[in-house]
C-alpha cells in the first residue's frame, strides 16, 4: 500500500512541476518578446534593492499597519514552505516526519514557529477578506478590478486559509495519535505543538482509525492544495510573489525625473544645429521605430513589470490625473499590457501568422485619452512597492503617437513648432527673447 501511495505521490509531484515549468517558460518567452535592454550595471545597488524592496518590503511600511499584516502573510508563505520540503520527501520516500529523528527539540520549535505563522496567516487573510469585500477602500473598488481581478484576490486569500487549517488539523491529529501510541505514529514522538494541541478536545472522541483517516486526508489535501496553488500562481496577479525579486534587481536606478532620450532624436537635433555633421545624402542609416505601438516594441523590463504587477492600486491612488477624474489609471496600464502580452503569447502557441487578430496595445487596449492625461509626475513610480514603472510604457506609447503618427493635440503641435523654429515653447524669435526686460524696465 505504501508503494502505491509513493507512486501516486511521485506522479502528482511530477505533473505539478511539469505544468508549472511549462507556464513559467511561456511567461519567460513572452517577456523576451520585448526589446533588449541592458540592466547589469551598478550591481551592489541592485542587490540592495532586492534586500530592501523585495525581502524587506521597504515601500510597504509607509503604512505600518497594512505593511505588518502583509509581512505576516509573506513570512508565512516563505517560512512555512520549509515544512513542505519534509512533506514532499515523506511522500516520495514513504516516511513520516522524516526530519523529526535528526533534529530533536529543534523540530518541535520549528513546527511551533510554523503554527504561530499559520494562525497569523489565517487571521490576516480574514482581515484582508473583510477589507476587500466589506470596507470601502477606493483603490480596491475601481472598475478595472471588476470580474476576475477581484475574484482572483479572494480565491488566493481563501486558499491560504484552507491550507493553514489543513496544516493545523494534520498536526493535531498526528500528535493525538502519538499520545495514543498508534502504529506508525509512535516511532519518533514530537510532543504537542502550541496551537494544534488546542484542537485535541474536539478530536478526543474519535477512534484511532478515524483520526488516521483525518490525518492522511489533511496531509494529502494540504500537499495537493500547495501544488494547485503553485500552478495557479502563474495565472494570477500573485505571480509577484516570485517576480518581485528579479523586478527589484532590474529596477531603474536613475532619478525618477530623468527621462531617457533617444539617440536618433539627439542626432537630428545635432544635425539641425550643426549641418556640417550630417551624413551625405543617401548615407543615412534607417532609424528604428520611435516609441511603441505594441508589446513587442516595449523593452523586456516593461513586460517583466507587467507580469510583476500586484494590482494593489497604490500607483492609481497617487496619480493626480486619476484623482481629478481623468481616465488614466497606471494600474490599468500595467494590467492591459499583461493582458495584451498573454494574448500575443497564446497566438504564438497556436502558431498564428498574424498574432492576436491584428490588434495592438495602443488604442485596442490603451486609449489616446489615457496617455495624454499623464503629467509625467512619477507619482506612480514612486508609490509602487515592487519598483514597477508604468510611466515608461506611457511615454513610449505617446512617443509613437507623436513621432510615428504625428498625432497630437493642436496645442502640442503649436508648442512643437515653436521649439523647432524658435528654440523655445513661445512664439517669439530668439532675437526678441530679451524684449520682456526692456518692456518692463
């Protein structure tokens, strides 16, 4: 019977790992559809970002209470998964609490720590469920979260509660069976655990056979739930649990207010100011596309940003354009980019010659109205807890509108014309620029 259980467990583990790896490789392929971008400089600063932003969740602590609650879930996810290693090895080797004989009292201490975190995770998940569904927090009730995004957050919270309840129930039945010296449970007694032992009075009336069935059921459901959770992550906004770390490493290190100029444009300005430096007619190199129209025109870092988005809405809550009622929502920009990238990826999987029915990120997903509402204030970049840069995507899409399609509001075109002819936004000749001083003297 043990051999059959081991075989079933091996097949279950292999299937879960295969499906997870397959989806992760598809996401990697999608991200690499973007333009190349070199982000390997200043490594000490990048590792510092990983430690402070991803591990330390530095930006979250601007709101200490919410940050603490989130930290409990985060630590629960990271630390309790150490216990998953033992469960997997037990399943593959046909053992029971494999680490207990080798760790002594340290084992009981570790499981007690895990149970403390499990109770903390249950408590915080209940608080977050109430906060998301009963308390009105504006950024959590925006229309872009209607449907799947809102359900996604609830599914994850409920799943985490169920996994922790299964973990505590498994421990409670296990330790009670140890006390009764049940066969297979009394070889290496661990003693009672802090929180699961509180369930013993509820379970005392059950027979050994019932308790064994309960313990095995909780064990199997717990590990199956973890495997299901593992494969749900790549389809969910909770993929940020994994991608926050590389995203923090490759985060922009320049000051937020510094915009990246395009070398092609700088050359054109140089040629206008110093015509003798311009190449001979016919010798010009073909220019690359200005800005971005679709996801493949964005950089791989932009696409990594899209997959790393937590949909928390802190960017949108800080956006002055959104606050004043305009349609721009930086969170929606990231969600639209990810949705479009997923559609393109599915088209590639199906080997379509024209991916995604000829649609593009610009206009089909993100409108001109949204792009023009942006003031480039960098509030969204500053607020993001995992170093996402919605502004960079907005700027690239807007560059395409202006420089490839010559599509801009009339007042913008007037300013562009003045800059081109007068080297300033105003309609005055450079020779007359100092006249205001004489007029007012």
